[in-house]
C-alpha cells in the first residue's frame, strides 16, 4: 500500500513527486514518458528560472530531479501506462498495462493532454519547422515575421493577441464565424496588423526547410489561395488524456477532470488532479507545476488527518 500514486511524467508529476518525497510520503510515480507536451518544443523560453531550454532537455531535467529522490520514498515505473482507476472508500486502486494493481491511500492524476493536430498535407513534415502548437513556448521566435493562426475560438484569438505584440502581421483562419467572446475578438481585431479570414479551411502547409506558406480554400465557393507566412500556430483544441479513467470521476463536456481550484481535489475524496488534464482555466507548464504542489499540500494534510 502506497501513500500516493502519481500518474504522469510532465511538470505537474515531477513537482508533486519531489514534494511528496520531501514530506516522506511513500510514493509511486507511473509514466509512459517524461516532459509532457513540451517534449517536442525546440526552445522553451517561459520555464521560470531557465531563460531557454529545449523540450527534450526539460524532460531530462524533470526526470533527473525526481530520480534524485528515488529510493526510500519514491518508486518510479517507467515506461508504464495506467489503464484504469478504481476509487474506494479506504483506498484507490490503479491498474497498469502489465496487469498489476497498485493500491494507495491517495492518487494524483497528472496525465496531461495532447494537442488536436492539424491533419493536412505538410503539417507533420513542418511540425516544429515553422508549425507549432504553443504560442507561449514558441511565439517570440517569430518576432517581426508574418504568421497565421488556425482556430476561431477563444484560444485562437488569445494566441493572436500574444503574437500581435511582436509579429509583423497575424492572419487568423476560422472555419466558420469566429466563436471567441466579443471582448477578445474586438481586442484582436483592433490591431492594424491583424487580419481575419472567415469560412476558410487550411488545405496544405508548404515550405522548403521551414514553412513558407499556408494554402487554404473558401468553404463557400471552393476557391483556393496561398497565404505567405513563416509561422503557423494551431489552436484547434486539446484532448485530455482521460480515456483510461472511464466514468470514475466527474468531468466536463470535453472530458477534462473537474477539480476544486483551492485544493485540486476531484469528485472523489481520495483523488486529486493537476495540469492539462483538469478543467483549469489556463494550461501552462508553470501552472501545472504550481497546481500539483497545491494538490500535494492538500494530499499531505488529508493523509495526516486520517
């Protein structure tokens, strides 16, 4: 019986594991990979305390930090995948891909999310070669360049607002009418270097070594055009990694785990969640780590009271 099982290997999982070890909780960390979504980023510039680091190096650092506590209080199962969760009154059972069942007094879910990817010709070939899924991570690399944003919801227009601060121009492509709230929409469109293309659909990412343009078509008349840009930012949604949980916890419409923002506790009193897997308003590496620490503090106090 563990005090705590942590599922995940990104910033939230690493932060929680370090804090759990320092509080001497008998902890098991289960992860398929280290680093989370930033793994693919060539240059992360907003990880606090580190001006610039590649996603691969960030993942190595997270792993190394957790492994310094490996031993008496932290056990690591890597690579390993959690396949189901069975919360009970006095414990929580986490079933693993190899069939083993791990029991704990508490569970912290930090299994993260994955970006909904752009499924058109050229998108895979130019991923991280001008096409990116994280404006906060990669946006400053495109200062003084013409860029495109794909996505007509709040995330798309919020990304555009970030980019407008330093990019030469921003063109946002929306499949239909924009779905962003009126305030965000108006704020973006107030910029002279902002352009909105409605009722269009991207059809191909083009380039040589790096992106040079984005082809799109008008969904009304089918006419195609080429938008010359050096950067493409995709904001068409996140898919939380919650399939393995089934219906064991309360979730929102897009299957993010609902949590109490004060404690990160879920609908079950022995299960907490942090990071991109939750229904938190904002999702970033630093927020994930902070929310995980918050959860760990609450887990520790909860276990002490038992």
